[in-house]
C-alpha cells in the first residue's frame, strides 16, 4: 500500500507519555521523522529510542514547556535547525488538574489547565505556522476531548479549556482556508494513560478507580487514529473526530462490569 507518510516530519508535543508517546511509535512505524517535545527529557529519550526501533529514520527530542512562550520559541528555533518544513503538528500536550467544583477550585490548577490546553496550542501553532503555510497538505492536529463538548461536575476549568481548544481549531480552519494547510481536532473520551494520575496528583488508587470495570480507549487506539487522519490525501481534511470507548455511551453513562 502507498505510504503517504514516509519521511514526513511530525512534531508531537507532550510526547513523553500517553497519546504522544504512542503516536511517536505509530508514526515511527510509518517511517516518519520525529520532533518530540515535553518537560521530561529522560522519558522523551526512551520514546525516541523505541520509535527509531519501530522504524523512524530520525527521532529528535528537546525540552518543551508549552506554558512558556520562551520555551516554545526556543523549541521552534531548534526545529528549524533540523527542517524547513513541518508536515504534521500534533498539539497534544495538556491534561486536567483536580476534580474540584468551582466553589472548591484552585487558581493554580485553573491557570495551569488554561496555560497548557489553550494557550499552549496557540503558542505552538503560531511558532510552527511559518514552516507549514509554505507546505500545502500539511496538517495541524489538536487533541481535544469529549470534555470540550459536554460539561461534567468538577470539570468546569478542564471542560472550558477543551472547549477553547475546539474553538481554536475551528478559527484556524477558517484562517488557513486557501493555504492548503489542514486543521483538525481529535476528541477522545476516557482513555487509560497517565491522565488520571496527573489529574489526581499522583493518587494511583483514585486514578485506577476511574477505569474500574470499564474497557477504556488505549493510547495506541488514539495513535492509530492520528496516523489514519494524517495519511488521508491532501484534499481530505478530517475536521472533528469524537472517539469514545464502547463502554462510554455518554459522559454520564458508563457501562461498568462488576469486579471481584
Ligand atoms: N486520557 C484521557 O482520558 C484523555 C481524554 C481526552 C483528551 N485527553 C487529552 O490528551 C492529551 C494527552 O494526554 P494523555 O491522556 O496522553 O495524558 P498523559 O499520559 O498524562 O500525557 C500528557 C503529556 O502532556 C505533556 N505535558 C503536560 N503539560 C505540558 C507542558 N506544560 N509542556 C509540555 N508538555 C506537557 C506531558 O509531558 P511532561 O509531563 O513530560 O511535560 C505528557 O507527555 C492531553 O491534552 C489530554 O487533555 C486525554
């Protein structure tokens, strides 16, 4: 089968775990060249080594904190030392912090969620665009969430952040009309990654409870979807894709099996 992705340059933010790390493997297996960023560089090095083993002809890593403009701009300068074009930008870095009601919410958690999920996407996209608008057929893929579509108790700030991501995607799709640059959002429901451990600030027991009796999506499910979306021909743009595990009929309707 024709491999439209071979040798393409794929930039993935938040590549040190979860969806981002799985995407590095999946694009590596498609013989893509990888530019990987996150705060934990040791983890990135492991991900890059595995991606090279999977088939990536190149996998470069650098520290990236999307909550800081200086870090994003330094990362973009480093990217330009490797390539003058980006084929796929995956704005994946982000996550949730806490499950507090608005009454109990903490400024620090709210600010971090807005910084990473909303402003991080804007910053990284602004920095990457000069390497994409000259490259028709390139693709900006943002990782949103079911939380951007439906609100839930304790999710006010995270839901607001992911709703922000969805609207950024839509605005960009309009702004880039005519350039040939594609823009889309992949919006997963419940997936088993480090997401809940981070949300509950290292409380593994609480994190495990989220998935009890449920068969959630895996990071590999999302990575496979990203590869499929990115490998559509240049005239095809998957704009918005909501993807949930079969057990999650709706945000408040989870099928949980009895566990022993
Ligand atoms: N798992 C789910 O149920 C689910 C569902 C819908 C959407 N999502 C979204 O999917 C994306 C990936 O999450 P995941 O589930 O794969 O969780 P994860 O395993 O916790 O991965 C999150 C990634 O984001 C990176 N990151 C976080 N803050 C960052 C920052 N300021 N700068 C750079 N990188 C940062 C982390 O790396 P470092 O800590 O090393 O920086 C890590 O690589 C997130 O945007 C999340 O909101 C997750």
